[in-house]
C-alpha cells in the first residue's frame, strides 16, 4: 500500500499503476476500523491472493487530501473505492463505505471478472 499526499501525487500514482485494480483507501490513523482494513490489505496472504490489487492510502486528516475527499464524496471512514483509468478520466467502479471485507472482495472480483 502506498501513502499519498495531494492530488498531483494521486494522479501520478494512478497513471503509473493503471493496469492494476486501483483501490483508494480513505481513512485516518486514529480510526480502529481503518487500521484493521489497512492491516488486512497489507497482509501477505491478501497480497498473494489478490495479485492485481494496488492500494493507495489517503489520510482524510491530511489537509493536502481534502480536495480528493471532496471529489470522491468521502463522508465515512474507512471508505474503499475501486477506480480505473479510461483514457484520461478516472472512473469509479465500486465503493464500500465502512469496513466490510466481504463486500470489498465481491467488488474486487466483479472488477477482475469484467476486465476479461
């Protein structure tokens, strides 16, 4: 998982990893469910099982990330959003507001199955 700060860094990271399943993970270090999700996404078993997954951590308390939170309408943390780059436009594929690992994996599998 890569931690970004600011819109320019986010855009560069998306472009560099556009061939993967990009997940924006919005959270805060003081949030227990956010930390649980982050730990799960960084777990070696998860990384091995979901090879196409590329996670970007976005701290909602970082002032440089406020514009990103506004654009993606983040009101609850954690929030995970699967996106894809189509031409020069980012498309929102799926989102999960709150910690719901099962729903996240369903969204990931839907994304992967629709890429084939």
